[in-house]
């Protein structure tokens, strides 16, 4: 028999992503709509262990839908990785009268939530929020669209300089295991080549591309490099490697870094966060648990946390094909 839900806790964990505040807002206001109590947990899972709780109302979350980051703050808790830490977190939640937990984050967050559910049979629902877009079962994660727009805008500005000075720019974007940001921003910004973690022959592809560019008369190039690409060289070593055989280029490196994780969320991310926040609360009141709410074909879907964490995502071969055709 499903547990009656009267009070829900919400937290954000792991790396911040644009749209997290919008998701919190949607959770809190959904609780208000359904006459449920809601508490915010400060500092992610560590906040559960320290009982850093605050009652949230519909007015508590006004004027945050447009804010980047997370006002509840985030962390990666070492203590929560221990059984003792999770036991203390569970006691604090039950002492506070909390019936269910909504976690907003990525794979590390969902892993913690899955352990918590298994050990205490405590209702949990996850909302996927990571700019890497590396969660299974959802078309997009919160923050991904905003990060793409940030990267494309930055590359557009860098291209102006590259064209003016006959320069080759290597631009590093986030993505240790997944090349979604690199591939999509590379296409969107018209990059000459894109190096991805999912591919093993990135350097040879890049050198072949530069040779073609040279023969076709291109005097500047943009190469987008995912931080997790598998060449074994960091981006500065790649620059040196290229300069040995392509003296014609004035090679520069730009690491976009954490600007990709900041900024006001795009309209898409605000709407997505609102859909998933409402969906998470309604999932719990309908008796669902141990699931992630995601978006598939514009519909909110329920995906088992274990499935969401599977590492079997493949490179979008059609997008790679499009990138190859449009970069000639």
C-alpha cells in the first residue's frame, strides 16, 4: 500500500545547473497547490545529515525562476556516502515529519538517492539537472539548453577574432563522459571539427580536417574539444601537436570552464523545470517512488533510477554525420 504523502523535502546536489531554482519553485508551488507541506534542505545531502531544513511556501520561492545556480546551495557530501551518514539523514527526515524526498541533480545525486531508498524504503523521486545531458530516459536535463546557448554565444565571439587574425582556436567545453555539449554547440557554431569522448580517433579526424581546410583555402578554424576526449592530451598539448605540422596557423586555446554552468536559465529550461517539478510532486502523491521524472517526446515520463543511471548512452551518429557534412 502506498504511503500517504503529507510533507515533502527537496534538495539540490552535485554540480549546479541553470534551472535548478525553477525546479525548486515548481516543487514548492505544487506542494502548495495540493495542500502539502514542503521543506527545503540546504547544502544537498549534507544538509540532510545536519538537519539544515527550512519550511518553504509559495511566497518563499518568488522571483527565483530566472536565477541561475540554486538558492538551496549544493555540495558533494562525503558523509552521505557512509551508511552511518545516511542513517542520520533518515532519522532527521523522520523526526521532521517528512514523508518523501525530491532530489535535483545528476548521476551522483541519483546514486545517493537510490542507496537511500534501498536502505530505508523511503520514497524518493529525482529531477535530472546537469549541463552534460548524460542521464538516460530523458530527452534533456535541466541546464543543458542554457549551457548550449552560452557556449554557442562564446564561440560566435571567438570566431570574429579567429577570422580577423587567421587564427585557429581550440575551444574546450564541458563533457567528461558525454559529448552532447561539444557536438551540438559545434554544429550550432559552425565548428570545423569536434573532438568527442565517445570517439577514439579524434586527433586523426582533426588533422585530416585541417588538411582539407588548408586545401580549400580556409584561413581560420574553430575546433571544439570536449574536456573528456580520449586523445590522451590536454588541450594545450593538442595545440602544440597541431603547431608542429601547421605553421600557417596562429593557434590559440580557450577553455570556457564554469561559465557554462552559470547564467539565467533559458526559457526552455524554465519550462522544463516547471514540468518536472510538478511531475515529481504528482508522482509521489500517486504512489510512485524510486524513479526519475524525465521528458520524452514532450511528455513527462517516469524512469526507474537504476535505468537513469545506466552508462549505455551512445553517440548520436546522425548528428555526427550532419557535423561532418556541414563542416566541409
